[in-house]
C-alpha cells in the first residue's frame, strides 16, 4: 500500500490507476472471503432479483428442494388420516389427526411451487439466511407450502413419544387436552 502511495507521490502512478488496482483486488477477495454475507439483507435480496440468482440462493437450493419434498410427504400423510391417525407440531404438541387444533392449523389445499421457481427459492433462501430472523427482508413472498403438522402412524407416534421422553421419564412434549391422543 505504501509503495502505491509513494508511486503516486513520485508521479509514476496515477491515483485512478491505484484506485482501479485496489478495486480489482477487493473484487477478487470479495467472494473468497464471503464478504457478501455482511451486506444488508435488503441489498442482498435486491441484487438477487436484479441478477436472477445469488450465492444465498445457490447455497440453499438443496435445502429448498428437501423442504418441498418434506411438505409433499406431510400433505400426502395428512390426506390419509386412517393410516396416520396422530400428528405432532414443531412445539412438541401431540394430537389426533382429526383434532380441531390440527384441522385449524393445516392449510385447506396444498399447492407447492416447482423446485426451479426462482422467486420461491429466493423467498426460502433469503428468509433462512437473514441476519436477524425477526427482521427479515421486506418483499419476500410467504411460504405457502408449509405443512405445520407431521402425521404419524401409531407405531411412529410411540417411537416419537419415546424419543421425546427424558432418561428419568420427563416428557419433552405435551398431549392435547382436547383430543387426548393415546397411541
């Protein structure tokens, strides 16, 4: 850096040439050092829309495809309540599939985006990657394909209950008081 400034002082280099050289160096290091991660979430989203995609979308592409597959399987199970009579949610609540709470939380129809839907991927990826999960970038479309409950067979439910029970018998889940599931 000092040599560059000395070159300017001596008249060997022009300030514009040094500026161009420094910008090329920063540009070369920017991606390698993951500097883009420290940019504002709103700016990253705007650049992604402008360019058609971005590193955030590329990094979350597989997770997006997996989330679509999980949602599709959850919906398939939801439509077969006689085979999958129990349901659990992310807050460790256990219900019968026909419970009012489950029916109220489930969407009426399931219309997931296709895996190569750029805007759906962008919404998923930038929501996941947001620096502050409570202050996500504005302009993201909602994830309309989210299925909040996981439908299970009686055997899967018993295994889930065992998995969510501590070594001394304490439960890390709660049974719905309305439907009182008993697998």
